C-alpha cells in the first residue's frame, strides 16, 4: 500500500467504541495507512493489555495494510516509564518501588529498623510475626502489594503520608502503614511511580508540543477494558500535545452509563422498597439485566472517558443475527430486555431446533469436562464451514487445574480425530521440570529426607541424569530401600538435630552400610558383621548403581549443610546457583528450561536500591520468595499459533474467535474472590475504577460472549461424581440461562430433564452422563444434544464394531504337553483357576505388587509385618534356642520398632513362633522329613493325564504344612490335593495330612484323615482341571468352600449361595474375595453372583461340591 501524504496530526483525546474488535482493528489500520506519522523512523505507539492482544493486532494490521512494521506494542506502565520518561530526566528511577523489590524492602525494614519496631503503632505487626521469618516475608509481600495499589488507586493517601498527615484519622491500620511508608522513603528515596507521574504531568502541562511529539507523535490504546486513574491522567495530559486514540470494546451502541445492578439499585434507594415512579425518576428501572449484572467494570471506565470530553466515534457493524448467539449480542447492543415490557421489538423470539450457537453442558468431573469439550470441538469442525483450530479459544478460571486433563484427552485420541492445541499461562514451576525439581530440592533441604521424598526428587529426569541413574535404576533403588529398611534421616546426628535420639536405624547411612555389606559378603551370610545386618539385593552391575546412590546421599548431606543458617540474599543467590550445578545435568534442553529459574535466582541477589548485602535470612523466606516468583504465569507464549489456544481467564483478553469455550464455571469458583487483606485501606472506601476481582470476572464473561462469532460454549460441574447430587453453576451462567429462558422460545423436543423428583434442568443445559460409554449417548435421536465421537466409548457400550473378547469363552484343545503336569502345577491351578489359565495358557503377565518405601519408622507391627517376622523367626528355629541373637539381627535390620516397643513386639513374636515349633515337633515325632516322588497316570477327558514330580514335607507317614498365620481355604485345598497325590502314589506310606497355623495368637491345627479311594477323588479333580485349562470356570476357593460348608450343614442351595456371595463380597474386618482381579474377571464373566437375590448358579454349586465336599468330610480342625 503506497504511503499517504503526511498532514499534521490533530492533538486530542479520541474515543472509538464498538462491540466488534475486528471493526476497531480495521479502523486503526485505516488511520495508520491514511494518516501516517510525520517521521517515518518514529514508531507507531500502541498500548495493549497483553502480548496476545499485541500479536493478534499486529497480524490484523498486516492483513489490512500489507505489512505491520515499526509498530511498538507496549503495556500502560511502559508508556510512562519508558516512552515518556525522557521528558523528565531528573526524575529518580522508580525500580526500587517495583512490586517484587518492594517486598524485600519491607521485609528488610521490619527486620532491622529498631525504632520502627518499638513504636506502639506497629504492635500488631510484631504480634503477627512473632519471630517467624516465613510470616515476616509473607506479611511483607502483602504490604508491598497493598502499597503498589495505593500508588495507582490512592495517590492522596501517599501524598498525605509523605507530608506527615493522615487520610483516615483514628484508623490504627493507617497509622502503622504511614510509618512504614515514610521509613521506606528514607531507605529507597522518593523515586516511586507516583512522583514520576506528578513530574510528568507538570511537564506535559507546561512543555512544548514538539518535545512530546518527538517521543510519541501518536498514541493508540487498544483493547483495554479499564484503566486506573493513574494512567487516565497521563493520557489526558498527553492528549493536549498529540492525538490519543482509545479503541474500546463496549457491548452497546446506546448510552448505558446509567444502568445499575440490582445490588446498586438497593444501595441507591437507601434500603427503601422498590418504587416504580421513584426508579423512573432516578433512572433506576431495569433495562438490560445482563449488562446491569456484568457490566460495572466497563461502564465505569466508559463514564470516566466521557468525563474527559473525549471525541467519540461509534463503529457498530451491521451483522446478520441468524442464530441465538447473534440475537443475544444484538439485545445487548440495543439495550433490549427481551421478553419483558410491551415493546413489540422485545417480544420473545423462537430458537431453531438445530441452533447450537450457545451450548451449556453439565458434567460430573474435570475429566468429563475435557472429554465432552473434545467431542463438541469435533462437532464444530463437522458443522462450521472452514473452521480452523486457530479459530478456537478455550478458557478456564485456572488453566493449571485443567491442563493435565486436557493433555490426557487431546493426546490420547487416534490421529484421525486429534486436534492440535497449545496450553499457555502456565507457571514455570508447572511447565518446567527443572523449576519444580529445584523447589522440591529446596523443600528437601530442611526436611527429614524420607525415602518417598527422595524418590520423588529422582523422578525428575535432570536430577536422575546428573547422577547417571536411569528409570530402571530407580526401580532397583526402590526395592533396595524396602529391603534395607531405609525410612528417613541422613544419619543419627541428623535425627539429633531434630531433637530426637541419635538412633541410626532406618537412616540412609545405616541402609547404605547394610547394602554395601550385603554386596561384600556371600549371599547366604545373614549374621551380624560389626553390628551391621547385611541386606541382600545388590549384585553384578548393581554395585555401580549403589555407588551413585551413595554419591547422591553424600550430596544431600552437603545440601543440608549449605542451606542451613541465615545469610544475605546475595549469598543465597550464590549458593543456589552452586546447587543448580551440583544436582542438575547441564544440556541444551535443561539450560533452556532453567532460564526462568536462573533469572529468579539472579534477581534475588541483585535487588535495586537495597544495597549490596542487607540482613540475613533463613531458607524459609528465600524458598517462599522463589515459589512465589516461579508460581506466577510465565510470559505469554503459544498464543495464536494456528492451534486451539487453551489459557486462563484473565481480563483484557477479548480477542474475537469463532468458537469460545469456557470451562469450570462452577458456583463459588467464578466469579473468583480475591483474597482479602484486612489492613487494605481501599476497602474502607470504594471509588470509581477501583479494582474488583468479581466485577472484572463478570465483565470478562461479557467480553467473551461478545467476542464469540459462531459458538459460545460453557461447561461446569453440575453433578457430584459420588452421589449424583445437583451442583449449581456460576451465577453468571444462571443469569444467562434465565435471560434466554425469558426472551427465547425453544422447541419442546429434546428437552433435558434431571433424574428423580428434582426441578427440570433448563432447556439450554445438556446434562452429560458420568461415564463416556453411557447408553444415553447411543439411544437418543440423531442430531440430539448428547453425542460422542469416541470409538472406544462406543465399543464399551456395545455400539461400535464388535471387539474380540480378551479371553474367549472356549480355548482350542490343549496340546499333549498339557496332559503331563507336576504336583505344583495342579495345586497352583486350584488355588486360583482363573489366574492359572491367564498366565499359563494365555501367557498373561501380572506385575507383582512390590512394597513401597515408607517415610515412617515402625512404632507397631501390622499384620503383614508380624506374619513375615514370625516366618523369619520360625525358619531354622530350634527348641530351646536363645532369642538374643535373633532379636539383635532383626533390630539391626530395622525390622522391629525402636526401644521398648520393639522388645515387646519381639517377645510376642518369639512366643508364637516357639509354640508353632513345638506343635510341629510334636507332629513330626522322631521321623525325618523327606520328599517323595509322585508318578501317576489317571484317566481324564479325551485321554489319560499324568502327574509326575515330587511332594516334600512328609514325616512319618504324615504330610505336614506350616504357616505362621490363619489357615485359609487355599491352604486346606493345597494340602488336600498334595495328600491325594501321595495317598494314590504311596498308599502304604502316607495316610494323613496336617496343617499347623495360628488363630488369634493360639496354635491352629487342621488335619485330614486317611482317604478311602484317593484315585477316584483325583480323577474328579482332574476333570475340573481339564475344564479349567480350556476356559474360565465358576470356582473361587473361599466362596466355593463357603458354599460347600453351608450346604453340608443346611442342605439348602439358596442359603448356601447367599453365604458364598457374602464371602465373595466381604464384610466387617473381612476382605472381599472379589478383590482378586483374575477371580473377579472370571466370575463376573460367567455371571456367578449377578443375581442380587442370591439365585443359585448351578455350575458354581456343582464345582464347589465336587472339590470341597470330600475335603470337608475328611478334614477336622483341632487346637
């Protein structure tokens, strides 16, 4: 586009308003093209609220003019501190009064100014801090934030304090704040932004226009919904010299400055009841309820601009209002209260059945919100012509909360339905693993160094790679920590520093000693060596990994010493930089991620105006400062990249998009409530243009509604995921729904109803089921409000292409290798037939549930620990043995609680183990224990079956089994199967079986009498085995035994089935057998307990009696 001839620009304040940001951008582009600046080397100054707005506007200007070059997009503060400051070169640098710097300045002041601390006015501060550094810093942060607001919104307070006066005589909070402010001025000087503004205004009042125009020949303000009086005063003064154009997005072309919300109307009435005549006289009648409820922020700003006599230009384009969204925007533009009054233009309008321009969905959880959003975006791509991912904006009150769910949903779909997206506004600590790992390291420095906390640190790849550890090494270390009983504490002295006895047991030092000793000694060595119990598990190349783990623990010791005590901020910055090098591997990717962290550390040591040293601080204050800094949203990036943009709902982001989706609009969460500060003097008196988080959120919702072109999507959690109880949406959503119900008529078809006797859900709201595979998605009419594009959900609901079952109902015939088995395989089958089938025939693999390291030392032994220790004590226990060495070994290994508690626990374990050992000796007599060979060929289905192998534990004609716990159904069943094998193979040598266990601290004894025809019983069990290797069978040891026992007593199959179901489901102090995944998969697949009324499953009953009836006939429990 050729450059137009230059004409002198007319100074003044010009206001351009529109409800379409595109129209405002086009007008700005036309002005730049038609009225260029006099000096082509001088930049065009455009003040924008966010970088995202600047990027959008630059693209829009480039599209309109062919190129956008030499245009400077700046924030309002930069207009004062950068662009116009050269007008007052004598002004002091306001940097010492910047928000972050001011926090430390206040903290230094409160920490070191003795005179201030002794003043009676500051007694509330002393009382709150109470010697806590963390409280000192947190209070300083709140004071700094409050003072920063005063500089912008309460300049009269600052001026009064600086002259020794007060604005609120008698206010105790103002008294100490005035003292603190004056003390800050003495330390930092007077170069704060208010004084800069005062000098700037004075210069603009008397300075020549040429000098001003040399800095900014023209200033355009674009897209800011509001500005504080501080900036408005500068713009008004600047407009006397150069043209200042304010491009304002406003909902209505009509004058709406006199609209008041219902709350404001009540306040203006002075508590009197509503009077129509009085309301008309004072312009208090309701005219447009949505603008009245949501528009206060924009209304006050518009009024302030009009009070400055700005020359107004209206740019409201005529658009076709073909859908509900467009008609609603027209109502706002024309101040129409549709459905109210006698004006025919405000009569209710019909809504087309297929109108989905405004969508309100209710879900049960954050994950469901993300899943439903994804389906609706796919629907938008299918129904809106030429829609691109870059035309979609997704907003949430806190995008950090939704980010993991959005990633989980958007990244898990098949490539054909994958939507490109980007998530912005994330803080460095959430976006960068290095930042979060560094903060984790700082939290670890003065902690107990628990095993879970250390493992959590090693989950961060940069830390793990710094010590040459891999993910596989981490799993190996996890097992070592459990085996060596490493719980917490670096060593004994570290415990002593916490005021505890310097007991080294369960510390990292003791555990490493045990692991190193276990590597050095032979595997079978378990005796104490130098008072240390060797720990097994380290072998081969594990020694190198153990060495690197020892290096890490040594680094932890240096970490604790380095971060102990109080030093200056500069020294903290140096120490933290050293830690970054010691604990993190350096690479190009890591260095890129550490930029924000390094900047925060550098700023900590280089704060302007605070001197080189300053007072000393401990780790608490420094760590909290870094957490605050790294917890702030990062500089905007990833905005307008051609992908779906997901970001936080922040003011001044009213960029037009074809589709705008709002997530998380829940009651009590939006509009958001800013944390209140009890000493904030702005709360004493409200003034126009004062900030209000809730009013800003309401206006943000209004701007989002205006900025949507095709679809305005709202999502909230409307049902509790646990009990399906109703939850309310945000009040702005309810107000929108109420207005649409008032002014628009929906077709009755497809109206959503809430379940139960609750009031009907509004027609606009679509309630989604708890699960994505609900039948409701597939049973509604085509084109209905409930739909899903998920093929996985369709398959789960039985609506998609039929997927082959994971386990066929009947497997192909087993090969000849299955006709030969060992005794161990047969007992393994009857302990869990479903798992045997999955593992042995279908080659399924189940991960073992490994014990997780604990951060708590044992003060009492749980049931599992008692069982394991009794088993360890019982192994090799001789009658009359001395308990001393065993106790010492267990104590050194960290298996027992410390002190007296450990002695008492061991005495109980020893007593029970000795009792079991005596009963075992009684059962064995003088006979030696031997293992006996088994070779049996028995008839089976489709041919003979052979059992070949050996069964051990035979002593004097008795098969003996021992368990230092309660005797279970699987124990009795295993003993039964093995005794059948021995009785059939050696009928003259083995005749009975005995199982010895513990029951309520007493020895339990269960025996099986001689079996008359063991081969016949075995043949029936082999039929069950053969059936079970070809498919799931309805058999579960505990429940089946319960059925057989109850039927044996009562002879009633229905009662026996109910007893089995109770065992399956568990109860008080009894775990459900249904917790076993394999058994549950099998019995659920076969519908064994599908009937709530206890209907008898015939095959389950047959197998239970086949297996357990002869066992119960032969077995007997004795004490």
